[in-house]
């Protein structure tokens, strides 16, 4: 957990959202690609995951198509997460 035993405290719980998780990945990907000179189209990023990781992969592709060129979401309960079930 990012804040140890305090991760679920009221002032920190907002950092555990799906939106925050993929925003963190976006910052990481941008920084990683710049630091390693992977800024051209020859270095695509494919997000993948299963279950919760699959949700993150699918949403990452949806929210950041400029950073993620593809996604594999295995067993991801996307409709349940979005409140569409």
C-alpha cells in the first residue's frame, strides 16, 4: 500500500481510485519513454492485465490513446465497474 497502514485514512483514500492509478501509469510511461529515448512510433505500449489489472488496461487505452497503442483485458469486469450491469 502506498501509505502503509494509513492508506485507507480519509485524506489518502482518493489516491486509490482507478483514475489515479492510470494517471500514475501515464506519468510513469511518459517519463520512462523520455528517459530512454523511446519517443518514436517504433516503441508501442501495450497494456495488459486480468481482473482488476484488465480494467486498468482497458481504461488506460481509453483514457490515454496517445500513450497506449493497444490493450489486452482478460476477465475484466468492465461493465460492473462502470455501473452498467
